[in-house]
């Protein structure tokens, strides 16, 4: 973007008949290609303008504008210009927005550029379509990051190139494909490098390439060689800032030009890069490549689509120029309806010169004469000596001030709601535009299908008519043939009748032969069919037999495995039972031994007891116990023998046995 705001030259309205041109400004042999701006690129462009709403309003309204807002507007114009050219411009790192493959970074750059820049998609389409030709193209743009991006882009397309005019002339002359030279404008563009060979075409990638610049004219004179001129193709995004610049008269310069550019750019932000069939990059490539291939020397006859001015898309009247050039303090949106503009939503309803500036007074019953507030000089009919000398006037002024404050608060709330409505309206308008384009696209498709259906119906009707005519002609010929045969059969000449009879017999024989041949062919086809079915069944049977054998072998192996497992399980069960029995025998044997030892111990104890006491009769020395009582001859009253009592020897034996 050219810095024009530092020059305060104003346009003379009387000397300039118009501000907006009917067609964009073009250089000699320069051709504009209108492109659309889709996806992330278009969203970023509109977002950049929307975020600068306050600086844009202050820049257009203030006279002169504040240097801070001037700097912000310059930065914004530079950023939107970079966004139009390539999304990576404007960052310290050219790869800031791009994630390239480590193996093929330049190919990743080509894919990213095709997706994020409509200009690079247009340039890449032309270079790819013409890579097999021996043309020499020159690509120009601002020096620096853009040149690095173009170099990576061309290298990713695998096209021979040079940067800055350093060309191997021998390799250039012996080339078999397209060659590209990359030249930057700005620093280092002071003189023409004679090492650059003549070219066939120049691509201007941004607005820094000016055809009317003397340096550019000298470069074109060198590049055209023996030809009369060399064409310059400049792709621009329709209704964008670069389109606006070309539609404003060159005589409008200075601050006024920059204000008009900012104003129209803001007004057209929703229409910038509007998607249309004719503005798609692929469509533009398909449109211009045949002209470059076949008629490059007669470029003035190229059938390129016309790019209209923005004059019909903006609300503008020539009377606005005087208002902007004389006093920029009046906002652009506050012009009268006769100027073709609507009132801006952010402008106060009342003019500043019609407001009464009143300082609020304290609500007290007594008034200090030194605290009396005076009415501003801006009030019509007021003087510097007029004083508020009564409480009623002060109260009235206070009520008016509070009422004005309340109204201002309501106005601010209303502005906020209006802004929300504007945002919602813009979203609805964007959706409506998309739906409208979809409806138009579907309508065109429906119209094409309707035409195709009509043409198909016409062709079908013509073919049906031809078929009917041929059928009628065939029926007529059959009737004529039958009449001729009947006449021959009823002829008076015997030879003719005989020959007709032979012909009939021959026809019948041929018909019979044809029927037999058809039957034989049908029988042969059936035989082939059954033979193929038999072969298929045989092959299937063989496969199934092999499968049965395999399954039988598997069953046999499984049975053997099962038998072995069963024997192993029986043997294991018997082993476990034998081990259990052995353990039980060992346990019983140990128990028997313990019982035998216990019995032996008891027998030994019994023997010991018998050895100590003994068993015998009483001797004669033992006196006989006297009888206590009892009948004569009875031993009932005699005491029990000492060995037979409970505490005698029998008792001891009884205890041992127990």
C-alpha cells in the first residue's frame, strides 16, 4: 500500500469531473484477472477490517486524524494487502501458519499456498498447465518474504527458475520446458539487470508492481526484446482494497484518497472476493491458458472477462468529495440522504453546537453566589453575562441534565443493541448470500438438465419417427415381394412356374436348415453348459473328497489322541488309588504296631501285678472268723472271703481287666 496520507494535498473538485471511474485503471498491455477469495483467506480479510472498526471511524471522522490512528490504518492496509497475496505474509517467520513435511517442505508449501491464496492457486494452475512449453515467465512482487514464498512455490512445482536475474544463458537456451524468473520490486529495483533474457509474460503478484513506474517501463522494454510489447497479467481480488485503489481517479491524492480507500474498503468487506463461477481460480486458468498457448503475440485480442468498477456497489455521490475535502470532522456516515448515504449508527442524533453544557449543582436550599453555573456560549441566545440567579432555574437545569444523562444512557444501550442487530444481520446476510449462490447454482443445473432432457426427447422422437418410416417401408417391400411371387406362381409359362416352385422349395429347405442349425447351436450351447456344470461339479466333488479325506484323517488322529488320553487318565487314576491304598496300609500298619506295643505293655503290667500278689488258699494258721448270726448250718451270716470282696484279689483282677 502506497503511503499517501503524509501529503496533505487536497483535490480540486471543480477540476475533476469524477472520483469513481467506470473501469479500473490499467497500464499499457496490462490485463486484470478477477478472482474470488474463499475460506480462511476471505474470513481473515473481513476479520481484520472488523477488528479495526474504531480506528477506521476515527480516521474518517477526525480532521486531521490523530497520528496514532493514521499509523493503525497504515498497518491495517498493509496487513489486508498481505492477506490478499498470501496468508504467510506479515509474519516474522514465513512458515508461521504452515506445517510442512520434513521430507518435502516445498511440496507442502505448494499445497498450503493453493489452499490459502487464490492468487497462488491461479499462478500454480498456469505454471502447471504450461510446464512443457519453452516459455519464459517473469513473476514480480515486493522484495523480501514474498520472494521467498514464490521461490519455494516454484521449486515445489519442480519448474526451472532463477531469482534476481542470475541466469545460466547456455542452460536457458538449451532448456526443454518452462523457465521462470523471480524479480522483486522496491529495494534493489533501481536498474535493469542485462543478464535477464527476454520474456513472454509478466505476472504481477501485488500492488507494488506499477506499470506506469519508469523503472517498470525500463524493465519491460528490456524483457520484450524484439516484440512490440510484453503483456502483464495482474490477478486481483474483486471488491477488495486493491480493486478499490484502481477504481479511484488518479487525480485524487493525499489524505482524501486514503480516506476514500478506507471508506469503500470497509463498505465492501462483505462483497470482497465474492464467489462466482467466473472468479474461481480454476475457471480463470482454464479461460486464459488457451489464449497464452495459441495467441501470445496478439495479447490485445485475448477474450478476457471484463472487471467492473465498484461504482455500482457503493453508496457514493460526487457531493461527498467536497464534504470530505473541506472538513473531515463531519463523519462520512452523517451525510444527508440526498448524498445517497444513510446516517451512521454511531453518530449522535443532535449536533454538538446545539447542546447545552450545564454543570450539575448541589441540591441545597441556599445558593452560594460564587457557585452559580453559567450557560455555555454554544446555547443560542445566551451571553457571557447571563447568570442563573434562582433556585428554580438551577433545579430545572439539574432535571434537564439528569434527563439528558438518562437519555444518553438509553442511547448507549440502544447503540449496543443496534450493534448486536448489525452483527446478526451480517451473519444472516452472509448465509443468505451463500444460499442465493446455491439456489442460482441449482437453478443453472436444473436449466441445463431441462435443456438436456428436451434435447434427448427430441432425439428420441426423431429416432422413433425414423424407425416407424423404416418399418412402413419394410412392410411395403414385403407386400410388393408377395405380389411378385404370386404373379410368378400364376404365370402361364410352365418354366416360370417350375422355377418359382423350386425357389419355394429351396426357401423352405433353407428355412428348415436354418432351424436345424439353430437347434443344433442351441443343443451345442446346452451341451457346453452341462459340460461346464459337470466340470464344475467334478472339480467341486474332488475338492470335497479331499476335504473329506482331510477331515477323516483329523478324526482318526483325534480318536487316537482320545484313546491315549483315556488310557493315560485310567493309569493315572489307578496310580492315585494305589498310592492311596499304600498310604492307608502304612497308616494301619503303624496303628497295629502301636496297638501291639500297647497290649504288650498291658500284659507286662498284668504279669508284674500277679507276681507281687499271687492267688492261693488260706493256711491253717489263719484263724477262722466267728459267726455273727444266722441259722444253723447256714453261712449267710459269715463274712465274705477276703479274696472275694470288693477290695480283695478279685477286685484287683476285675480292675486290671477293666
